């Protein structure tokens, strides 16, 4: 009888150890699956390329992002010069890539419109082009805003943004 109780006790320890090891693994798998589903949903976000009056045309950048076939890129490049209300006509679940213009005075309104919908913004500017500290402060105060200065960096930022938003 003593051996039977010892065997049952050993089996309970083995089962308890397996369950104790499986629970964190299952929690990790659940979180990983949820993250992957969120990423897949975010890949459906429409990516809008917006240019300001004196900003870069963004044609080659849009073509590069379109060629990856991973992102849902809008075919047209919209001009947002004097009226940032154009953003209201665009899908709420989207991402904006905006060409930087040092003379544009309505960045605050532009970022406020994006913040209303939690829309990520990527500012496309050449290296060292953003010299105005007010613009840097505006960009840094919005959690879903980033600055890219090359096409490949733009692709990486879009991919990372889709992963975390």
C-alpha cells in the first residue's frame, strides 16, 4: 500500500510539473497569436501619401511601398496645402506619409486631425532638413509620429508601425 501511495504521489508531481510548465507556454502562445492577428488587421490599413506645397513629390517612395505587395497603398498622392480638413475624407483606419515642407504652418492642425483618429503619421524629410525646433516638438509629442529620411527607412517604419498600432 505504501508503494501505491508513493507511485500516486510521483504521478501527481509529474502532472503538476507538466501543468506548471505548460501554463506560461500557453499564455505566451495566446499573446503571440493575438499580436499576429492584430498585425494582419493593421496590414489592411490604407496608406495615404500626402504632399505639401513645397515638399518632395513622394512618387518614387509610393512606388517602392506599392511594390512590396504587403501594404494597402492609395494610388493617388494627395496635396494638403492650406486645408488639413482633406484628412477627414480619408479612411479613419489608415496611415499618413507626409512630405516635409519647412514653410508649412499648419502642422499642429494636421497632427491634431490625425490624433483624433489615432492615425499614425510618418514625416518624410531629407537628412537635416527639419531645422525648426517647433516642428520637432510637434512630431515628438505625438506617439504615433515618426520621421523617415530614406525610402528603405520609410518601409521599415511603416512595417513597425503596423506591428504596434
